[in-house]
């Protein structure tokens, strides 16, 4: 796949910012086209829906890298060539390398839940392209199409929030197109209606038992169960499976600041801003750890239930590990097995 379909290059001597911006525009437009095709293909051509959707996700993540610098999209960054780049004659970064560069270089990357969703999409795409996918085999077509619809709704909800919130400053010029696309992708809800009807007795039972069920922001069905915590409220959708965390803190001005899925927030009243470390200090004024998943320093706190919580990406972890090179306490990532060589969220290990 050539990223830059339709792009013409004047072959100027350097990769100027204007030309790079034009290329990013082509990536974004290609991604929007793939997402539209994915929605069109789901019922009759589910394998193409899977392929198109994941292609769009990859393009948008790589567009975010390109907005930092075009060389970040090239797998072998030391041998990056602008002329080869615009011709599509290069090997681009994998999803996991994109994740690593977004966190470590751009420093505005993906949370544990976000990368897990995108990896799940990659698995479906790989099965379709390199082997086969059950979604178009045998008598279980309807059930597998529903599972694809759930995956795509969860992934789009996550990606959409990235584009209109955390990365709004970089993708603002396409905001209207993303909102138009958001309305188009609501078509996926149609495939979950039967599953929601089957789920209704369970939802009614939970409500009668005192559970709070609200509308899910991903699938937009009344199926999201609220799981209260002393300070953080966790939500889990019984239908599409999306999970997220929210919390509210009192600002010094008396208003409330709301946080959803990440520790960046601002007060609507006094306009003060909060970052993950501010949130960590407010919740746990004691020794803290770093997050190897999102790269945040000093943002992992201990919770009363014995778990660890990252106030940057809202990831939850069972334990911490100590980097064998710099001795920093970390949560997430690869668990420290190779940390002496490759380091952790704060260092690059022995290889530096």
C-alpha cells in the first residue's frame, strides 16, 4: 500500500514542512476512505471490512508520528530517505513500534487499553490476510459479524477520542470530517440490536439488584455498568465490552474537574489545568512509580484494593517491577525481564 495515493512531489531538495503537511493530509484522507468502506462492507464483505478498518487505524497513528517528523514513520530511521519516502519505497514502522515511538519520542502515546484494542484489530486483519477468518466461514456468519461490529465500535470510540481530545491540536483541521465519519460509523450499531435484545433480561436483573446502568459512549446502548470505587468510577459495557474509568475532583475554586480515561483535565470555572502528576499527588501523596505502558513518570499510585493505577493513561496493574539498569519502579510494559538491556520508562538500558 502506498500511503500517499494522489500525491505529486516537486522533488525540491529538502523535506519542507509544507510538503510533509501535504503528505499527512493524504494519509488522513486515505484513512477516512478506508473507514467509510469498512462500514459499507461489514454485512456482505466482512473480511474487507476488517482489512479496511485496521488499515485506517495504522494510517492515523502514523499520521500522528508524521506530524512530529516524517522520519518517525520509517522503520530504519537512521537510513531514512525523503525521495524514497514520497515514492513509498520504504518499510514503515509496525504497530508496536508506532506505539513505542508515540510514547517515548512524541510523548503523547497510547494507554494500555488503547494499544490492546488496536492489537486485537491487527490480529483479526492478520487472520484475514494471511490465513482465513471465521467471519466469512460456515453457519456462524451473523455472530462473527456482530463480534467485528463490537471490535470496530470500541476501536473507533477510542480512536475518535484521541483525535478530538488528546490529539485535537494536531488533527483539528479534519475535525468536521471526523464528526461526519462518526455519524457514518453508527451503522455498526445495527448489527448489535439482536444481541442487545438477548442481553436485556440480564440488564433488568442487574438494575433490580441495584446496579446503575447507563448509556455506553461506544455502542450507544443502555448497557454500561457502573462499578463504584472510593475515588475512581469504573465502567464496563455489557454489550460491546468497552471499559473506561472516570473521576471528579474538587478544584480550589469550588467547581469540579472531570477526568475520563486519562489524567489531563481543566476547570470550566477558573480555567486551571491539571496534569497526571497533579492528579497522582492529590490521590496519593507518597512514593509513586512510573508507567512503562504510556511512558509517564511518577504517575503510578497504590490503590486501597491492592492494585496500582496510572493517573496518566488510567491503566490498572497488579504489581510493580524494578528496572535492572536504573532501579526505577515501573508498572506495565514487558515486566522488566529485559530491562537491564532495553531499560524502562525512564532509561534506555545498557544499549545506550
